[in-house]
């Protein structure tokens, strides 16, 4: 269970600009899940969130768990299950995504996973669960383009 695209190299997001992370799972016989994406609300703001349905179809989501954003607590809550007769999912694939906006400079801020629960068709827990956080680097945006000429050449003004 991991934040995709954020390990080992943290992706860069610019202050005031958006960056999207994807939550990816590897499991056998997965039928439902519940987890909370955690982040530092002083550094990041969650601006949008949603489910992905190309690995596991989120046919039912309980109220309050539909990618519910809480920017004060620094959380986004997800829970979903398929419904019978849909077959369980096995392998690796995306479950959800969160779009963040950088609020403050940070060389590396963690986007984590808490309260991860995975279940099979019968509602039995799939264990053990390992959650791997991701990291985002938030940089400033000056709006300048810097061009450096190759050694030995002269750059002329435009």
C-alpha cells in the first residue's frame, strides 16, 4: 500500500500550484478498503480527491468516506467496497487520488496512510498490511526562466 510517484524521489510541487498523488495497493482477493491519507496542513492543502475504478470498482462508499477532505486535521478519508457478483481484485493498482496545493516551502513533507483496512469478499481482513508513505517537495515559483549558454559561447540578449 503506497503513495505512488512519491518514493524514492519526492515530486516537486510549487507553492500555489497543484500536484496529484495516487494511492496504489497490491493485494490478493481485495473486495473493500478503508484508509486515511494524512498530510501536514501547514505545508499542503487538499483541493480535490476521488476514487479510481480501473483496479477495484468502488460500487458502495459510506457517507463521510468519499474522499472527504479535512484541511484543518490534514486528512482525506476513503472507504469503498465492491458489490456481489463483482469478482475480487488481485494484483496491483490505483484506488484513489488526492490533489494537493503547496502552501509553504518544504524540502520534504510526508503524505502518509493511517487506519488502513483491507477486506475480502466475505468481509474478512486481509493481513498483514504495510503502508508506505510518500513525500512531496514544495518549492517557490519565481516565474523566471534562466538560460545558461554552453561553455565557450556567448548568449545574446533578445
